């Protein structure tokens, strides 16, 4: 493996564009089993230090799974980071071939660290959770529409749809529960996480599916990964207000709701929140600090393979 060779793969529905840096070697293959086999053979031949693929949704699933199975150093990267890197290089034009080379250069210049990739079971759990979020969004939209119409026929139609969505949500919850029970490891982690007051099934399942790094990173890195770590905004003598941004939005959203519950039901998080408020922290700042505190505790619990206990709030 050579630290000087990096590969970027731009993914679209039907095609994979590949670039190798340094050099100008670029090619394209179809985004299917046959194309991925060709890609694997050519990528293995260059023995890359890193292979960078944008996390664009589900289109990259086949090639990423194949690269991981071949034990190649593949890294999924947030598309926003790649766009900012391209702008910093003055690269304004955008084609699939250009994007692939930008990914390869990004991997060479910044050398992103390898992180565990979700396996097939984890991806399936993530798909179920994503579908659940979609149904909740549809239900919210339909409920809002119900309040904006006075036509009885439309009201009946909306109510029928809402009842169907409720039934489907209940079915999805059963599927999620069955998926957890089918894996002894997940079942154990789920029990660990849910031993924490304020952490319910949605929070636990979201962490299992969307944050496989939980328990494997230190407190600062896990907080940054989720997007609840305060980032400095200083320049010269100016000291800006620290703020949180970026990270995994779907995890952060569920963590926010779990933290609200924990402030009410978890004595340790409630006491921590009260201290922050008494110290004059603004409400949003106090909530984010509690989110970070809860995430840090959950990370330590999974790392130590230990269920909730009160002294976690002191040590973390």
C-alpha cells in the first residue's frame, strides 16, 4: 500500500467515475455487479492508501460494500466537505470526471481517517429508520393539511390516509423490534443504551444504525461526528461565539428529543441542566451541552460494556 496513491469514485445511478492521484488515470464503469468487479481489479492493482466515496444516499452502497469486503481502505465522506474543498482549490466547474479527481485529491491532501462501515444488517436497519422518518413527515404534512381545508370529502380522504400511516408506523416499529432481536449484539447494545433514563427505542435504534462509531471514538471525536461539539470562531483579537454545526443531522435530531426527555426523567442530566441554567447559560446553549453530556455518557457505556449508573454523570 502506498501513501502517495489515492482513488476517488464519483457515484451516479448508472455509472462510477474513478480517478487516481497522483497522475491523470481516469476511467468509468457501470454501477452494477459487472462494473464493480472491473473496478475492484483495477483499484487493487494500484494498492491505494485511501479510496474516497461521497455519501450521497444509497447509490454508493454496492461499490462501498464490495470495497469493504475486499478489505480496501474505503472512506465515506460528507459531500459538503468535498464541495468546500473544491471551492478552496478554485475548482468551479463540475462534471463526474472532475468530481472523481477532486475526491482523489481530497483523500491525498487531507488523508481522512478510516472508520467502521455499516454492514448489511446495519444498512437494513438504517433503511427502516429512514422510512419511519419519511412516514412521520408525511403524517405531519397530512395533519397540517387537515386544518387548512373545509371540504368534507378532502377531510375524509386525509383522515383515511393518516389512519393508514399510523398503521404502517406501527408495523415498522414491529419490524425494527424484530431486527434488533435477531442480532444478539444489537440486542445487548440496545439493552445497554435503554438502561439510561430518557433513552427510548427510537434513540437506541438510531444510534445502532446511524452511529456505528459509538463506543469506538473518544468523547471529543464522537461529539464532533454528531455535530454537538462547540467550534471556535476566533480571528485576531476577536473572540466569536462558539457554535455547533455539521455532523449527522438525523442522529442530532433524535438526540435532541432524547435529551429533552432526559432533563425530565434522568436525575443526573436534570441536575447538569439546572447547574447550567443557574450559571446564566442561554436555554439553547444549556440544551446542546446536555446533548453532548448524554452522548458522551452513552459512548462510554458502549465502550465499557456497562449499563447506566449514576456515577457516569460525574466521570463524563
